[in-house]
C-alpha cells in the first residue's frame, strides 16, 4: 500500500571516489615527456659493384671525429666552437672562387632561380668516438644549416625560417638549401 | 525586527559538492587522453645527450625505439648493449625487429616509420654505426637521434 512505484534514486555519492581512484591511476601512469631529437635520413646502401662517383674535391668538407673525440676538419685540427662558422662559410655562395664549392642555379618554386652550393659535409667518425661528441657535432651542423636557411628566408620572405608558417614557403627553403650532410660509411680507424 | 533576523543565520552555508564528480571526471578524461603507457621496461640506462637544434617527434604511433646503453644490472658488465622491446639484442636482430614493426603498422603508414635511437651519451660510436649500417640495409632510412633540449638561459 505504502510502496511507491517510483524506483529509488541511485546513490551517487561514491561516484566521486571511483573517479578519484581512476584519476590517481592515470596520474601515476602518465608520462608527459615529449620526445625530441635530431632527424636524419640515412643514405640507401650502395650496390657493391658500383663505383663511388667522383666528387670534386672542392665540394667536400671533411669532418672527422677521432676516437679521442678530437675534430679534424679538412685534415687540420678543428675546434667545435668554430665548426659552425666554418660550415656556414663553406656552404655560402661564392661564385667563381676555386677555394669554395661549385655553384649551380636551381629552379625552386616561389623563389625562382636560386644559386645553390654543391658543397657536401662529409661526417666521419671512429668506432671509439663517444656518442656525446658525435651529437654535439651533429648539433653544430644542424645549427649552421638553420642559420643559412634563416638568412635565405629573410632575403625572400622577410621572416626567419623558423618563423615560417606557410608549408609552401618552408618547402621552398628546404629545397633551395637541403641539409647536405653525408654520414659516410664508417671507417675502422683509431681502434676502439 | 525578528523578521530581518530570520534569514541571516550565523553559520556559513555548506559548499555544494555535487559538482565535484564532474570536475574529477574532466580531469580524469584529460589524463586518459594524454597518457602514454610505457610499453617497454628499460633494461639499459639511457641518458640522452643534450642538443640545441631539436625537432619534436610527431606521431608517436609511427616511431619504433632502439635503446643502446649500459645494462642496468651491474653483473652484466659496462659494455653498451642494444635493447629491442624488452630484451637484449644483437645487431642481427634489428632486421627482424624492423620487419615486425612494419608488420604492426597500417600499410599506408609504413613509409613514414621513424626509428628513434635512444642512445646513452657515454656509448661509443662503434655500436651506433653498426646499428645504422643495419638500418640502411633494411631500408629504415628515417632516424632520429634522441636528445634532450638544452635549456637556454638568458
């Protein structure tokens, strides 16, 4: 008689506790680290019977890291502090100067004909080189190329390369100034 | 006078907690969405080197990791070892590993796979070179040297 036909309301007071439990679980397990790193693209393997193409000597800048973590730039002792400026100078455009790499002009969308250096940075390391030093050198090379790209971007778009938003502009700069770092076949020098 | 006094009780009113579950749920969903569960247990120590010019690794689902560093267990020596998934591995295992990683991804995504090399800064380049040579042979050309970002103090 006294029974009401309504279903009784569900007691929801423990919901907060359940939600808290789950929240704490996800708080503990979540890792919010963003992975960062230096992107590189490895060259495809060389077929064994192919002859290594002869590249003009003036187009190559040899950077060698010895097993004692010392730098040799073009067979002369180098310094990590000056490496960036050396690379920038090497890769800048110096037409008709036999001491610098050859210059060709390339058609790049948005930019038109752009003179590009044929220079290549050849990075070699010994087996005993420490990874830390190798990354330091890679970082210096990356910052050298970043600076060159910033310069080119300033000339054409009035903006730094790192501030460019338009995908086409970014692609144009990347095409005009590719990161030409050759991670050469490892040489067994200096032992372990 | 009593008419005015009636409504003003001196006790502070209780704060309604009925919206607390909603707030907690919101937090919960935020963490559920952002959380990335660590899939592998580290058996080598990796302290990534510091670099300035770093790029963010986007699309985590397309990244496969290779760890190189000193084993955590001291009795295994101090020589750098390669860790793939949950176990120690040799350079020869990389081919298998990459094939497995490719198999696990959608066919359309396979060309965009990135291999992230998480290498300890004390490692010698010999091992890293071997791994790189193997990756070249297998055709996993896109690599990422994992580094920490240098904090620039001004």
